[in-house]
């Protein structure tokens, strides 16, 4: 027995007599005769009596996972629609009670994390939960026990409205870069008597991707151009300082490519330069030494794209102070702020 949880049942004082030697064995799937009789008579606190119901758990088409997600953390989930009506599916023997068994269709290997079983995918476990409208949760597989009832009473365990099924994905170890959790019939609920499953649980499919996570070697840089005179600066040349840094990626797969873009305030006279908020008629050009590309601020057509299949990207840039026009620069500071945004492809 994996666990014990509460159920509820309907007991009716209608004096139903069971034929000698014909007693039901434990909790059995309701019969058509049960349905015909009690649909007419009605059952308190139960809206419907029928042989079986189904739940289908759906997921987003794709689930993205951070490569640095700790083992044991949940990274995605799916849920079924809620049961709309309180429903009777089983008829139990009042003399003995019985069991209702919530089980996987095929055996699942347990993991180191409570309630989580192997999904069949590398580093991915699943938690299949039976979630009641009250908020109480039971995790598959488990058993609900119903004890004996008053003599000669119909005994119908009920499944309340609002019930739903949830599947959570849990990281259990190193994962592949991309995996598919396939659609399948995953679980059933049935009594320990006659008849088949009274609840069938199926799930849809989803693609699980572990995307690379990348970070620069130096998140912030301060560039000091030193002291210089107006004669040291033209529209083509000026004081220059290197901006060199690396971007390192983690994850099971390398990026296909990486694109760098410059975000900042462009100069009003020359929009290929960053605006300087100190000395007037000066701006700052950012240029990639490797490709000879000038990074114009906020320009989607002015980017550096480096090929992937590596987890280390090296950037060698130059920052140069230039005149923005023909006017003589005024005295003052060189002061501008910019951000490099890196897009992992």
C-alpha cells in the first residue's frame, strides 16, 4: 500500500436485500442495472451514476528549461479539465468495504524525490497528482480504503465535482538538450471487485528543451579615455580603448549562433555614434575589430553574429571618441552608457 486518503460514500436507508450467496466482492464497477435503478431514484450528493469517466492532461507544445535548474525542481506541468458533476462509478459491498486503487498503466520506477517517478526520459521525472476541489492532493500510485457500512445498504463511493488530474515535470538529473514526452494512456482507477477501470487518465505530448544559458566574463566595464585635446580628435580617428570580453554558455547543447547588438542613445548629429553627455560635438564609436563592423546604437541591421557549435564566444571591440560634425568640440567629460544585448540562437 502506497498511501491512504479519504473518500466519501453515499449510504441509503432503502433496505436493499442482497440474494443469498450473491454478495458483491469488495468495490465493483457499477452495472447497467445500478445505473437504471439509481438514476430514477437519485443519490444524495451525487449528480450522475455511470460506468466510467476519462481525464486528458494537456501541456504547452514546448517547455523551456534553464540548464542551471537545480535537481529536484519542477519545471513544467499540465492539467486536465475539472470533473463537472459529482459522479458514482463504484458499488461496494456493505459487509466488507473495499479498496479503490489509483495506479499507473505500466510500472514506474521511483526516484529519489517523494511522489516522483521516472518518465522514461533522461533526467526527467513526473509527479501524477489527483487534485480535489478542496485542494487536497494525492500522488499516484495510492489506495483509498472504504470500511464496512450499515447492513443491507447500497454503498456508492463518489467522485466529487472539481476533481482534476495534474502532471508535473521534475528535474532528476542531467537532461538531454531536447526530449519529447509522448502522448499515452498513463493511469487508471478501479475497485478491487469486478469490472474494469472506472477512471482512465491519458496525456498529450510536449517537447522539453534545455536551452543554453550564457553570461559574459565581465558584466560591466568602465572605459577611461584619459585626457586629450581637440586636435587629437577628428571624424575618422580619435582616442581608442579596447573592449574585450568573453561569453560562456552552459547546457547540454551549444548555441547555433550568438548575436550582439548595441543599445544606447545615438548622437543627434551622427547616429552611428553613441551620444556623449559631456563635451559637445563628440560621440563614441563602437567597432568590432574582428569583422570591422560598426555597431550603430539600437540598429537591428548593425549586429555581430558569431557562429555557434561552441560554448565560448570571444569579442574584441574598440571604443573610439570621434567628432560628430565639423564644429570644434567643447571642453568637458566623455560620458556615455551603453548595453550589449546578446541573443542566443
